[in-house]
């Protein structure tokens, strides 16, 4: 379900780019915005009261935290805030690089909770599915963090100019 949200949002943004919305002119930026939409959705579970049963809630998230992690409820709230901050960072061009790198690290650090929950028999995404999903999220976050082609081209020109100056 979460991957579907990511893919549909990315495609929707890229379609807007194809229709002339300059902001979404590249797949990389569209994927960054798609990841942001996905993160807003997943972060919401971190704050949903335990009585809500139609979606994962805060109690479900706390149960996923491995026992060696102190203050699990606080950690769940904190990771929800970090996901929301990462989503906001992805949509702003100035902060996209830092947000993508930080989100990739967050996804790496969250993987043990998913492994623990699956091995503990909780009703979560099976590991055979979850690990490739996590790798996809990390890859998209790092792709979003990549510098744009224009910047890379200007850096290449600067490097060439410096090499010519040395000769």
C-alpha cells in the first residue's frame, strides 16, 4: 500500500511536469515529492490514538520498537516528527539534499524495528517485502539528494577550467 502511494504520487507529479508545471520537469524532483507524500501518510500513524483501528496507530508503532530502545513512545513520536520534517525538506529545493541524506539514514535506522516486529510475529509487512521496500525508500531519498544536472555540469566546467589554468 505504501509503495503504491509513493508510485502514484510520483507519477502524478511527473504528469504535472509533462503538462508544463516546471517544478516537476524531472523524474528526480517528482520522486522527491512523491516520497514526501508517502512520508506524510506514514508519519500520521505515529500520532494516531490507540482507539483508531482502520490504520496503524501510535500503540502499534510502539509495539514495533525493539526492547533495547529506551522510551519507545517518545521514539515513535520523534521518528514521526523526523518523517514530517524530511517530507518538508524534500519539497524545498534548498533543503532537498540534506533532507534526502538524513531520510536515507533514518530509513536505515528504522529497519531494525521492522525486522524486530516481523520476527516477533506482529501483524506487519513480511520481511521478504519490507526489506526491498526499505531499500527503495533509501534509493529514492539518495536520488532526491543528488545534485541537479545543471550544478553537476557547472562543476565539471569549473574543474576543466582549473585544469586548463594549471597547464
